[in-house]
């Protein structure tokens, strides 16, 4: 009897040890014809495969519990499925519906791996793999295709995103989910992330402190890296971009490969641009910039874990279009080598992102180290500012056992940051400092009645800032030692309601906060051509925002509307004062005031059944920002309409996926300037573009030609900081983009 029991026990243990979560199936179209080369991707494991010629696929070594799978193929709706795996094989046979209108995606920046329509927080996605995207030397300009997103620019090399009227300190930039720290507080500094190796950009509009803590009071922008190669393949691409306006050239090469358990990728790039031409044809002195980048990643996954390592490096050298540089550059003529008044910004970021699957639990353990070096030079050997910012971030999230209708998450986040002045330079703009932040949070998502999905969460943060004293008490630039601590609660409550499969309503209320940062508290020095003076008595900002949105889609039409009302207590901003320094520089001071922001975005996309080759898209964005005393806030975008008429043809002779587009950007008058700003006239900018895929012998390539500002309009956007030195936005630019993909099994 004992032998019999032992025998059955061995069989039972063998079944457990050899059982595995496996999904296989077949992808077909509405006519039940097999679809080859459809991508099947598992977000929790960061791995995927493609269907074969018969439309069949198979994925092994999947974790136990709940996973999200997205199946996508150009010309078809994305199919998104949430599955509970229990150590038994699953079969997934999918009919993809044909569509030419982009459908919803899974988003990863909302705290949950959910679809756009399931998330109570509105998250917009820009797919950078879309061949019809505008090509520009200014990456942030590409992001302005999203309604409600604008940019503060100082030429093509320096620009910062704006979300619903908030920017810089009030928007958090994320590099693949990692808080990106590179002296981002100033409109003089570049974004620091290039578009290559980035697959999608996710934009959270509105307070996101619940997810990310301080600095996400106005929203967050997450640059999501490209997916690994499909299992068993090596693939890559070479990209060349040429720009007539700035005589710019961009080269970028990437390669990646994947086995069943391991994957790795490498990407290198270079950019070089001379001074750009403003509308009318004359060049804008010292707007030249250049840079290099390197990105590497590797990972391992099985049914128990997913381990990923990322390394990003970039160095930028950017001319500063300041009054002191203009005379010198004009005398030397247009060029691309930085000689006077330029900035060097180097970034190193290494991050580890790990997931562990423990029965029905999922544990995420993420950490990152980044170092940003900032140098301001007045000449080749005349360095005035030399600083380094080192940041360590870490995060743990525990996903508790849940059903298909629920999600429960608890977590901890921390950050330790060190600012250091190097080499005893003349200007100490920011003191040596130590900043620490610790937080705990919880998130809950629950579905009721199949149609109503509720999300809520709560967060607590504790932050300390310590700075060393600067100079002697007898000096005008003296700054005493600073020791501050802050703590705050933030939270949100929201819901989505699917009236039908086509109609969605979304509501969300969120409270958020932002502590004053190092520049706002301690600045006391010349930054470019303005003298910035901090205020050590600044209080934290508080935000209370209500959002409402509506979405409708059919096979040939999408409609969207989103409105918001944001109450800001103790809003921090920088403003010129009537005071000047002894040398005559105007003094800019950091101030506070209660304020409010309100507005809406709306848009539609039409693809008539009768004209399957025709697309028409248009969006309108509106935002108003006011202080408590009735004055308007600075850096508020003008109302804008973005419209695009696009003609597409899958097969046109030897061309595949060919398109022709006409784009109109209409900016209205900005008649509500802040006291330190001027009224700005509206303008209309026309762009055109063509592109296609072609095959030469056995080699495929994609090309696109864009003509931006085709009529060479001479205009100033109200968010251009070059207005201060009397220059206009870029004029006509002809851009050529060539992408050559390659791959082997």
C-alpha cells in the first residue's frame, strides 16, 4: 500500500514540476484566412512572438496568475485579452477585425497594465513607429501632435513639453518608467531623450502624484522603450534623417535579438545641426547643437521571473542664443561648432527592472542610478557653471492576488539625490545639496456590472532637503545653510463607464502636490542673461483637479472630448522684477500665488467607407490659466487647431503603404498674456509629406519627405523664449527620412 501511495505521489509531483503555462492559437481575419506576422506580446514578461504563415503561434514558460496579451497587425484592430493562467495550457484563436483607424493600446504608466479605455486617468499614446509621423530635428515638436501638449522652445535644440498650461517643474519626465532627472527645471535646458529606441510615448494629462510623487502635479510623459525582438529572431534598423533648415543630419543604428529566455539590444546615434533659419531666410545665431547617444538593454525571463537591465548614455552640446553671443556669431557666420555661450549636458542612466511571479502574487523590484553633468561655457576655456546631479531611485510594488475584475497594488518608492559643484567655478547657481524622498502608496481597481470600472488610491510622501551654505555673509551671493522637510498625502478616485462597446465616459478627481525644488529655494546667480533669485520660504504647491472625458468610435469614426478644472494652491512661478543687478541684468524672482487652470481638448478622425483611402483628423485644444488676483499665468499656450488630410494606398505600383498628407496648424491670438509677457498674434502653418515602403532586391526600406512651414511663414509662437532676443520660429524645412530594417532568424 505504501508503495502504491508513493507511486501516485511521484506521478503527482511529476505533473506539478512539468506542468507549465502555455498559450497557443491561430490568428485569422474576418474571412477565417490565416494572418501571418501578427505580433503577440505579453507585457508582464516583456516578450513576444509572431504568427507563422498559417497564422499559428505558441508562447511557453508563462507565469501563473493574471497576464495581459496584445495581438496587433497593421490594418487590423488591436486585440487585447486578460487571461488567468493556472498551469494548464490555453488555446486562443482570434479573429482580427480590419480597421484603418488606430485602436486602443495597453498602457503601462497608469499603475495597472490596462487598456486606455479601462483607465480612469486619461492617457494618450503617440506611436513613434508610425511612418507618417512628422520628422523634425526637435523631438518635442513631434509630441505636440497630442491635443493638450505644447512646447516651450529656444530653437530646435532646446525645448520643453507643456501639458494643459503646466511645464518644467510641474511635469514629470519618465524614461521607460524611471524618473528622469537632468536639471529639467529650466526652459534653457533640453529634454535629454531622443526618439530612437522609443516605441510609444504615453502622456498622462492632469495630476499624477499618486503614481509618481512630487513634480507630477501637471501630468507625466513616459517614453516607453521598443519591445525586444520576437523569439528566435535578430532584427535591427538603420535610420538617416536630413534637414534643410538647420543643415542637420541624424544617424542611428539599432540591433536586437531574442531567444526563448534571453534578449538583448544595442542602439547608437549621432545628431549634428547648424544655426536654424527663421521665417524669411536669415539664420538665428548660436542655435546650433549636436549630440551622441548609446542605449543598451538585456534581459532574462521564465515562468518565475522577468529580469531586465537598461543603460542609456547621451551627451549634448548646445549653443545658447543669448545677446552676448549674437554679435560674435554674426561676425563669424553660420556654423555648427559651438565656440561661445554654449551648454554641455551629459546623462548616464542605468536601471534594473525586475518582476517575480510567486503563485498568484507578482512582485516588482526596480532601481536606477543616473548622473547628469551640466556645464555652461562662455568660451572654449571659460566655464562659468559646472555641476553634477546624482540620483538613486528605487521602487517595490506588490500585486496582490486578484480576479479578472480586480487589481490590488501596494508599494514603496524612494529617491536619494546629490547636487555637487565641481572645480571651484565662478558661478554657484545651486548649492551642494542632499535631497531624500520616501513614499508608500496603494492602488485599487474593481469592475462592477461588466461596464463600470472604478479606480482609487492613496499615497503618503516624506521629503527632506539639506543644502550647504554658499559664500560669506558679507557677499551679495551669500546663501545660508538650508534644512527643510515636507510631507503630504495625495490620492485620486475615478471611474470609466462603457455605455456600449463604442461609447465610453470617464471621470476622475485627483489631489496632487509639489514641493519647491532646489532652484526655487536657493538660486542666487546669473543663469544665461537673467539673474535668478530663489525664495527659501516657498510652500509646497497643492492641486485639486476634476477631469471628465467622452469617447466614441466606430469602424470609420472616432470622437473625443476631455474637459478639466485644476485648482492650484501656492502655485510657484518665476517672474521678472523691477530690480536689476549692478551689472544691469534684470532680476527674476520665484513667487507664489493661488491659481486655476481650466479648458478642454476635442477631436475627431473620419475615414469614409466610400473612400477607404482617405483620412481626415482634427483636434482643438484650449486652456486658460489665472492667478487669484485675476492676472494670467505665464507660459500658457494659445488655442490651437491641428488638422490633417491624409491619403493612403497599400499598394501603388512598386510602393507599399504609400501616403500623402497635408497638415495645418492654426494658432489663435494669445490675448491673455501674463504681466511679464506680450500679446502674441496668431499664425497658420502648412506642412506636406509623402512616404512609402519599397523593396529593392530583397531589401526593404521606408522613406518619408516632409516640407514643414512650406510657405516660410515668419511668426513667433507665444511659448518661444527666443522672442526675448528678437528672433522668430523656424522657417521652411525640407526633411528626408530613410529607415532600413533588417533581420534574420
